[in-house]
C-alpha cells in the first residue's frame, strides 16, 4: 500500500469516527482526561469550519432572512418538537431524567458544520446551507440558553455560563477565522480545514464514548431508547419531510440542503455542554454520542435516497 492511499484511508471521516468509537469502548474512563480540553478543541474546530464563510454572501436582507428563518423552523422547531416530544414520553415512562437532559442539550445545539459539505456532496443548495448555518450560529447565542433554561432550569445549567460558552464556540472562532482568510494564507487554511475538523472531532468524541461505555453495556435499554428516538426524528422525519415538500417545491437542491439543515445538530457542541455541566452523569452524554454516529449513517442513507428515490416524489 502506497503512502498516499494509506493517509487517504486513515483520514477518511468514517475511519476517524470508527476509531473514536473503538478506542472509547476499549479505554473507557481512561479517556476522560480529554474531556477537560473539549471546549478548546471545539473552538479550534469551529475556526476551521468557519474559515470558508464570507459575509459578502449576505448581500441583501432577503438573501439572509429567508434561509435563516427556514433553517430555524426546520432545525429548532420541527426537529426539536419531534425529538423532545419523543424524549419526554420515553423519559416519563421509564423515569430517565438524565436522558431527557441529554436530548434537551442536543435540541438546544446549533446545526452541525457538516450541513455544508453534505449539501455540496449531493449537489444541494449550498447558498441556503451556508447562510442558514451561520445565521443560526448567531441566533443560537440567544436561542440555545433559552431552550436550556426553559426545559432544564438555571439550577442545573446556568444561562449566563451557556452564553459565555457560545461566545467561545461561535463569536471568537468567527473572528479568528477572518484573519485566516487573508489572501496569503487562505489557501493553506482551506487545504487543512477538513483534516483539522475530523481529528479534533475524534478527540472530542473519544471521551464521550469512553465515559459512556459502562452505560452502553450495563443499561442497554437507555441505548435502545436513544436509537429509536433518533431513527424517528432523523430518518423517518426526513422521509416524511421530503415526501411533503416535494409536492410544493420542485427544487431538488433546496430540498436536499433543507433536509440536512433539519436533521444535523452539532454533536460536538452537545458533547461539550454535557461534559461541562454533567461530567459525573454519563447518561446525559449518550444522545450526543449516538448522534455523532447517526449523522454519518444519515448522510450515507440519505445519499442513497436522493440518488434512487427522491425523483419519484417530485413527479
């Protein structure tokens, strides 16, 4: 095997994700030392994620507010309502308060940066994806603390601390990324941004899996409940959304990007908040851990759906 093929394999997102899962399951609590670095690792990942964004794309008010409003309704309202509704039913019936908190953190998280590359991969509307993503990043400064306060309460999660975390994870990275857009260095920034994001996400995900390992094996019901909720709120909701929206819009690119916007949350952000406030309760982090895996599975499944099934809805 030549070196280029070797590096291509080990840097593939599926390999990186699989390695994080395997190492987390093998080493368990020994990976917990990484949890203290999670906020800073995500800050660097957000810098790499935002370096390609330019405010010049917001050249008019309509080009800004329509994608942002649509993204907000899909990502926070529709996905949030379905996910929290299912989580509330499950947690009430089985008595898993910690699992409910974990799902609230997921719903409160902004959309994941993967919305943009996944949209581009399937020839989606990348303008909608980019504008919606970064518009929601700014809205998340207000929306995320409000969701956590309303559904969890200030006694468990301080809104002001969440706001400060949002400043670290959104405002500061966007400011730093502006310097990396300098003409002399932007080519290098773009070249290594994808690689940087993948391996930083590996360092964030590994302790989440490791610290949740005992729960996976000792309380499989919690894992099963989490899997079922995400299957419904991601896969089934996406199928239903595509069926309905295709009856009113014949814009395949917009359908693809809006579907990713609806279903992809920042698992890394949810993981960081879970570790920050509930480090001693590994159940809280399970939704974030499962979500990180499901994002990849959803991208693979939806890619097949777009290439083989979506056109039937649009007839």
